[in-house]
């Protein structure tokens, strides 16, 4: 058999919860989806727009407000626990005027209030943990949002 005249197709089945809503440009065309509703799977056909078919304004709603710069800066993070100030040191992966992505040996809960210290210039600012990623060999990936940082916090103009 050479397979001549055989039409091949791919059926993709996804299981998702109603709360798993993603921006329309993330997914590609999906022919069938399986939705679990009250423990019973319900199959429905859905067509999701491809990213090139979604208007710029729709995609822009889900993009970052400011740019980031790949930069490795030594930082420390301070927090209070049982009336003691604790400190952990790490480094940034990228920085921006409103925050950074850092790798630190300590994991925290999203929303926790912290103090971020730039060890290069010793300037500190209040920060909130906005995102926690994976734990790697050197520590946790943490997305930190700065609260009213000094314009000189990173020592750069953005």
C-alpha cells in the first residue's frame, strides 16, 4: 500500500474548565473541544481565531504596559516574619521601570509585600510579588512589581 488517495486528518480534543479563559490570540484553530460540565463531558465544536486574524487592539489588551531590558543585576529581597527582617539575595533576568523578573532562593506567595534592594546602588523600593514561576537549580523565578520606585532605582533611563 502506498497510501495514495488516503486523506489524513487530525482531531484535537482538549479538556478545559469554564474558568480557563485565554486571550483569543493564544490558541490556534481547534475543531472539537471536550468540556466537562458537572462531571459529564460535553463535546462541542469551536473555532478560535488565529493570531494573525485578530485585530491589533485585541492583542494589545494582553501585552505588557512597558518594555523590559535583559539585564543581570544583583538584588536582595527583604521581608518580615515573626517580627524579624529576613533577607535573600539573587539576581534579575530582566528589568523594567515598573518591576523585574528575578531569580531568588526563596519562594513566596503571589501578592506578598516585599522590599527589593538593588545591590549595585543600594537603592530599595517596596515591591509586590506579581508572578511566581518555576523553581530551578538557582532558585525561584519571581515577577516583582515595584511600588513607587525611585527613577534611579535601576540606574537607567527607560
